[in-house]
C-alpha cells in the first residue's frame, strides 16, 4: 500500500419503485433527520454504481478509459531514455483532491524518469493562474498538465502553450477556443455526471415525500461542477419529481458557508442538501450546526474532513468520490504518450466511487492509495455500521 504526503398517488408509487430498485429506505414524512447512520446503512454501495460512464465530454466526446494511455514496457523504456520535463499548473493546492492528483503525477513521472519542473497553486484566482502559465512556459517544459480555473478568462493563456511548442494535457475541461489535438492532446476527467447521480441517489434516501432539496453550487463557468449539478437536478426530475429543488451559488470558495447561511434562513423547509464538493460541504455543515439544524448532506470528493464526518454519522451521509490519485497517474501517462509521438483519445474518464459508512475505509484505500489516518479510523465505529 502506497503512503504519501459522482400527483401524490402517482408520485408515491414512483418514489416507492425507485427506492426498491436502488435498495433505498426513504424518509417517510416530515423533516429528514440527519443524526445517525440508520438510513445510510440501508444503502448498498454496489447498487449505486452507475451502469457505465454517465456523462460525455464538453464537445460530446465518447469516454475512453485510462487503459488507453497505459505505457507498454517498451514505451516506458523509451520515456526513461528521453528525460522529459513536465510542469503542472493546478487550480488550487488547498484541497485533498489536488494533493492526490499531484501525488499521482509525481509518482508516475518518477517511475518513468521524467522531471517534474514545478507545481503551481493559484488558489482559484484567474489572474494568478494566467501569470503562472506564463511563468511555466518560461521554464520550457516539454509538456504542461493543468486544470483551468475559468474556461473563458484563461483561454488566451492556455492558447499560448501550444504557440510555445509545448504539449498540453488538461484535467476536467477545455478553455474556450482550444481545439484537439492542435492546442491540447487529451482531457482526463472523472465521470462528473456519474458522481452527481451517485450523490443524488444517496441524498434521495433521506428526503421525505414532497420534500425540498437545497443545492449549494459553484457559481463559476466550470464544466466539472456544472455537469455534477446538472445530473443531480436531472436525476431528481426523472426519479423523484415530488422533490422541489432550491439553489444558492457561491463564487468565493472560502465563503460557501456564508452563502448557505442566508439561504437556510430564507428556506426553513429544506430537508436535505447537496453541496458541490467536500470543502464547501464542510463549511455548510458548520453553518447548519451554528443554526442548530439537523439536515443531511451529500457531496462529491472524499476529503479527510468529510470522511471523518461520514464516519461519525454526522451531517454528511454519503460521498461520491473521484479517484484523483489514479487520475494523476493517467495524466502523467497521457503526457508521456504524447511526447513519445502517440495520440491519446480526447476524453479519458474514471468512474464514480460511492462512499457510505459501510465501505468507508475500503473506499479510502481506493481513493488515497494508503491506509486511513488515525482520526478517520477512530471516528469509524462498528456499532454505527462504519467499516
């Protein structure tokens, strides 16, 4: 194991049918109670896994798997002999997801004898990322691996990468106006809609008939989060039409709790919440506690704090996890394939991982490629159904 630093009678019938098909015990009436793991423990993680990749690429691309960029032994030897130099421009390094992506990239480049030139952290600031792209180009790497903060505002900066003769592997999304394979050579992504579907299914179990779901979304043009939210909404429309959806957006990633505060005050009828990723979800959980409200949350990304909250049977009831370490591995391998003269497919996707108390420690190992930390193991109690 490696260690490192997704009409009342008619509605009632549909609700019951959906619950039965998914193995879900649905909150019967009134306010959904967040305390305890009773409902979450009725869910089967395997039954929540989507049947294949749910979403397509930003231009309708069909998904390919990470196997499409695996290096053969011969390619590996060629990469080691070439001593390639690769830089990484992130959107932020302030979340567990980013740390794991970079760990996967770092380990893979080391395996194949490539130099990691630098890793940048713009902290979701467009101006910083644009400047950091320019700085990275000056370092003259053979390739850059990057995730755009904003697809429009950063587009010219990303276009300049190809103009400088540097190859580009993107994470999750494509800046406006860039074309494949001239401006970028591949996009590596989680199944964004698949993660949204998993999180919606988990939350639906906690929502009573004719209930209300609050969505806390990222109010920025960000393909990944847009796709997650789109599928959460469409899943409820298709499977729980009795549910009313209300939404609030945040732009500053450090103030999701502030956005949720007034939203919760204005909407006291909310029975459950979906928050677009784990760090904002923990801010929302803190705000719920501050207001003395007991409302279940589901989210995306298995960060350590969200994992501990899930283990304790707290407000977080389920997580649709990405596989960021494995995504980083695939990004590094795609970059090496391009530098070896090969062309990866345009849209390479990793499936969603449903995480519940019953499979938490196993899922942690899948996502993090290491054993769970003591604080998560201590929070995970067998009597709560946590394993």
